C-alpha cells in the first residue's frame, strides 16, 4: 500500500510535497496517536541524517513522550527545561546548531549534535512539541525550519485535545 517516495526539486518544493503527503495520509483519521505515529514515520522517511524524530505531548503541566522514531527517549520533560521544554515555554521554534552549547540540554541520545523543536499550538493552547535530532552539527537550515513549521501547521488540522 505504501512505498518510499523520492523527492526532487528544491527544498521548498520538497517540503510542500511532504505537507501534501501528510495531509492525504491523515485525511479522515481522528485518532491523535495514530496521526502522530504516521507523522513521525513520514518525517523520519523524508529527512536524511537524523537520529530521532517524534513528539512530546503537553500533559499534567509537563511534556510526556509520545509517538516517535529512534532510540528510547526521556519520558518526562519539565516545561522550560532543555530544548523541548524551552520551545514549549516560549511557544516558538528553536533550532540548535550544537546541543552541547545549549544550557540545560537533555541528552537522551549521546549521538545527537543538533536539534530542532517546533511547538504544536492548537486553538491558542500548547498541545506539545515536535522534536528532531541529528548526529551532525548545524543540520537544520532555515529552509528546514520553515518546512517543518509548515508540516506542523498541516498536522494540527488532524489533531485535537
């Protein structure tokens, strides 16, 4: 039913196709965990040189591990702690070129060198964050930030509290 896609064109065109694929993949499905699971799998297939891709969900005033692709991860992250907690607290995307230079970085996977975290906001409320790690420093460009933020925007149409 599903096959691995190859992406052509410039970065903007590739991310636009990815967003369309996500929208089609999640169309008609209302289960949040199923949608987050497929979203992390799709991103993991699309992005090269990453070692972790997944979600932390805002529950009980903290971030709780959700669906992901990669090695086992930290389960609980306090709001305001590490890259994920900081992005959640500020409700803005954070791109970290070198995680070892980020104050309070939480090292779930020792191989991670760079990271991008995009908050997921639904109806003005924090739903969670999308966290992507790479074993390469400075992996995430401004094009990646824009494309991943658009991916999250499309994803929010298929999520609910």
